[in-house]
C-alpha cells in the first residue's frame, strides 16, 4: 500500500510539473542565457538571418515551435542555420531559455 501511494504521489507531481508555468527563476536565468547565446541573431525576438523565422508568437505557432518541447529540441539539436547548443548549454539552461522565449513571445517581446 505504501508503494502504491508513493507511485501515485510521484505521478501526480510529475504531471503537475508539466502544467505549471515557468517560474520566475527559470525566466530570469533564461533571459541571461538568451542575452549571451541567442540575442546576437534573435535580438528582441527577431531573426537577422531569416526574417520570417523569428521568435514572435505568430511565427512560433506557424512553424510548430510554440511549446517548450519544440523550442528545447531546436536549441538542443539546431536546424538549418540554427546552431546546436547541446555542447554549450546544460539541459536545465536549455529549458530555461525555452521558457524565456515562450514567455517573451506571449508578451510580444516587450
């Protein structure tokens, strides 16, 4: 019975974690990471290489990049002109920058 209760609680907290918005600490850390590693090409959510492939809410949605998983994947693995950051950033840093990007897209990068 104790094992079952433990399993239920662990499952509950794992599921709860997927529905909780990014914490302030994640987005502050994400902002710092973004300014060092991403802002050179994506200042204010723009894209100096390919204008249409920016980080604005409409473009993220259009290209299926409007979830933490999608942003995390592209930051980790790169795609086309986008470099891979799996060798430069930790998984937590990548999660934090993804949370920051999505938060800023919701605010229209203001």
